[in-house]
C-alpha cells in the first residue's frame, strides 16, 4: 500500500522533515546506482574488441537514421 501513495498523501502522513529526508536519501541512492552502472558500462566498453566498437558505432548511426557510414573513419588511428 505504501508504494501506491501519492506525494500529497506521503506529505500528509509524514512530517515535512521526514519527507525531505526520504527524498534526499532516494536521490543519493539513485546517484550511487548511476555511478555503479556507469562503472560497469565503462568496463564493458573497455572489454570490447575494435570490431565490436565499430559495430556499436554502426548500430548507433543506424539508430540515428543514417543510411550509410564510412567504417574506415570509425577505425582507431595509430
């Protein structure tokens, strides 16, 4: 039931200080979860081979609506 409460109902049932604490705590949790997700994403990106990175860029270009891409431009230059 508590998950179904509207923000107004939460404020009515709780004190404003408690509601503010809950909001700040949740924001901190989301920030921590985002940092963990970003670290995992960086690790995944580092583990990709060059061909996989190029394939990912081609997929991103396709999703952006580009019909053609120049793969040679996507290769890492020494």
